[in-house]
């Protein structure tokens, strides 16, 4: 399979982009990943290769779960930053009210 269209390779590249916080690259890879998965799942499985496909799908799922965990971590970091900004704004407003 062409590495640029291999869903496992694309998913790994998505994880790498998330680790670097390269969100535009990640977004671009999402379309490629979806197309690669559609292609993989629509292609008939040759006799005797069902377990190979199942193992590949398990590995893709494992890698995608890593990607989701990275996204969750970043989401929490952003929520914490926004909360800090909100607290700062509240403190500034309270200070202005007192002066």
C-alpha cells in the first residue's frame, strides 16, 4: 500500500502533528485518513487475510486512541489557560470597581 495513503501511517502522522501542535497539518491529514479508511474498508479482503486486516484495524484503533488522548490533553490545557484569563479579567474588573 502507498505509505501516503496507508491509514496507519496517516494516523501516526496525525499523532505527530498533534504532538507538535500543528493543527492545520492535522486537519489536512484528517481528510486523507478518512479517505484511506474508506478505501481500506471498501476493498474486498482476500481469502485467508482476514486476521491480517483485523490486526491492522486494531493497530489503527490503538493509534487513533493515542491521537484522541493527545487532543484531550491539549483541550484541558486550553481550558486551564482560558480559566486563568477569565480569573485575571475578573480581578481587573474588581480592582477597577474598588478604585
